[in-house]
C-alpha cells in the first residue's frame, strides 16, 4: 500500500507540474480551420516567393501580411492540390477525407449519409473525441440525412452560424432575401422569393430583379442605380450572345456598399470573435441566439470565408489602393485554344473573358486582389482572437489555413472561373501553425506533394485520434505532421476527379507533367463504370502538359508522338486508380443520376479491379 501511495503522490505532483508549465502534454489542442473561396495562390506573397522567388504575382501587385505571418509562424505545404475544382465536391473531399471517386461525391449534387459507403464527417469525429464544434460562414457541403424516406438537413456542426443566417438577418452588403413583400414602403402585388439585394452603409437596400421591376414599374431603375453607385461589372459572354446587363449574374468587380468589418466576411469574423468572448454564455447574431464557447471542452472551429468569390466587392479603402496598380493580363492565342482538350475548350467558351475590354480586365484583376487583401486582414483578426483565447486558457492550439477550395482564372487560357485541372484552378497551398513547434516548425516549407484529403487525418491525429485504427481506414489522406517528419509515404503524384462544367474528368499531376482524361461518357452513376478502360485514346479527350518546360500549361502535348510513352504510363496509372481502385458511384437523386437535389438514393455501385493501384508511386 505504501508503494502504491508513493506512485499516486508522484503522479499527482507530475500533473501539477504540467499544469504549472501551462498545460499537460496530452491535452487536446483547440483547432481553427480557415478556408477561403475561389482564391488563387498567387494572391499570397509568401507563396509567390517560395514558388517563383518573387513576392508579387506574375500579373502584378498583391498584399497578404497576415497569411505571410502565418507562414512565418508555421509550416507551409506549398505543393498542395485540391481533389475537385468546384466548391461542393472540393469541400466534400476536405470534410470526408476521401477522394471523389471513393466518396461518390463528384459535383454539386446533394448527398446523404445513409449508404454503405457513408462514414462520419470530420466534425462528427471531433465530437466523438470530446470537442465542441462550431462553424461560421460558407459551408458548401450538400449533405442530407434520410428520415421517413425524405432527405432532411443534417447538422454538421454543433454551433452553426451559417452564411444564410447572416443573409436572412440582412446584415451584410449583399445577399438573397428569401421572401420580399415590400420595397421602400411599397407593398408588392405578389411576393418574390430569393431576390438578390445590395445594402448600403446607411441601411438603404437595392434589389436586383428584372421580374420585380417589370411587375412594379414604380421600382424601375433600382438595379441600374446599384450598378452605377457601386461601379459594378457583371459577367457577360459575347460568344454566347450575352450582353452587358444590370441583371446579369456574377459581379466580377465593384466597390463594397459597406466598410471594413461590415461585409459578409466581416460579420463572419465578428461572429467568431463574439463566440469566443461569450464563453459559457449565449450571444446573438442579428436576432438569432447561439451558444458561446464551452470552457469544459476543446474547440474545433471552422471559418468558411466567401472572399474572393463573386460578387467581388472590396471595401473602398482597399479598392482605391489597388486601382493605383496596373496589371499584366494573360492572353489566349488561337494556337493554344486549338490544342486544348475539347472539355477545356467548352469551359473556356462558357466563361470566355478574352474579349473583355482592357479597362474591364484591369478592373476585374485589381478588385480581385484587393478583395483578397481585405480578406487577409479579417483572417488576422480571427487568428489573433483564437490564439489569445487559447493562451489565456493555457491550452495548446493549431491553425489550418487553406488558400481556397480551388483556384480561379483571371483570363488565363482566355477565361474566368474554375473547374479545370490546370494549375491555376487546382494549386492551393496549406499552412499549419501549431503551439507544438516540433510537429509544425516555424518558417518551414514542405515541397512534397500534399492534397486536400490530408486535412481530416491531420486534424484528427492532432486531436488525439489514432488514425491507424481500423475505424479510420476510410480516410484517403496523410497526416501532415508525418509528412513534415518524413514518416509518411512520399507522393510521386496527386490526383482528383471533377464532373461539374467540364463533364466527368480526372487528372494526375507529377513534378513534371499534368495529364487529364474523360472518365465517363456521361453522369449516369453506376452505368458502364469501366467505359474509360476500353475507350479509344481520342474518345478520352486527353490533355498532357510538360509543366517543367511549360509552367503555364499552354501547349497540350497529348497527341504529340514524342510524349506517347509518358501519356500511356500516366493514362494507365490514373485510370487504374480512379476507375479500378475502390471507385464508388451512387445515384443520389434516385431517378436522374448526379444532378438531383433529392438526395434519397442509397445504392452503391463499386469498381475494384485494380485494388492497391493508388500506391503514390509513378516513375516516368
């Protein structure tokens, strides 16, 4: 008994010593995951310096002091690539820790968690590990769960301050009002649903609705007034006969109706800070009440910023500063376009911008980078609040910053938007900053390939999960802490598959090449899944770029006989993986394949004739 008493006394003293140091080594860290939307990596100076030995973008001036500070404080994974170049499937890959061809989530379809191929999402796993989970801003995860044969919303985070709440409360500079009954005191003859609005700093609201103005002549000119006041520049497409109009979708440039901190992203940051301040209390966002931070649990928080996604509306102080800079705008040549894969030509034509005027192009680029700079400042505000919260509580902490759910073209290849596996659309570095500098050293740069599927296992392992356990075997990614230490497998390539806008298509990228082919003739899930294995090379609509000699990916070499051997090897590797190594396809809609919002389908179609093909190895 005396020996046992001594052991107990020793343990108690040890615990006390650890508390004196600040926190016990086994204590779970608070985790902040920051994700931006449609952000190109070249908006970040530190990334440009690492990749190109210059601080500015090839297009011109950028600024990012807060993210640069994160890079100094933590470890930059500079060669991270997304798994899908569209918001919904990319965010699904991060939240599931799985490739699209394994999860069955390929585009913007709504999906459910009731299939034999369904596993817990990252926030669910964090709850099981004892965490309080919270989200603020854009989530973009189209998950549902089935109840009585109906798909209903699934609560992904315990505290969810969704962007729709911010919108419906009328807080930000723009949004969609679910129901409009009256405008400026004028009652409408018939209510309108989901009407876009712009809100001025003095509370004045301008609605953008052609239907509204036609039905209510006294309101005619409202959209034009907003167009002129905020100097808006909307998408248009001469190739498709789309004229410039105040009713077009997609604001590519303009000045925010609201000042710093009062925009959508500003309200996300404010809500997050208030969540931390109101520990063990409730607080309000508009009229909606939320629980604040729970002091008895470690915190897993996710901020989904909207910037620099359209509408691109930087506050005036940022816009004025960036309008002083002239930018070098990329141009599309006939030679490049003719050599493109047909799917890429289709995407360029549908988002064509090469015929914008020089003034429009400058405005588009200036405001995009100004918007990124504004968002960078908000990130700094959120980071400071989070670190102070953790330090004041003497708790360990970790920040995972992801530069965009994918990239964005600013007239590269003659187009705007995303959706292609070109580098500008798919290259999205990650920074991990931790109070544990042994795992994620300050100022370190990792040049090994990393992927978005690595986010979930990295956060889970840091939270105390043993991802080697069978229950986590569904995860496709690697723990980035293991990548830093050299204990993770070294990737020769990264892969992905995306169906939206360009049709079903996969890609594989090595240090020297990017190769992409069509994976299916259409989006009919579970039908003729191995089509690509026997399709002709031409029918696969191939794309191959030598990224060492052609870093801007201008010259498609897929039909060049000098690169035949490279193309054959990359094609085999890519298709063996995405078609034959655990592929899953699910008809989520239940009746019209991958395009339905119903999310009631549960039948899983599998293809596994090349199990183990995804081994990270590819020698060319």
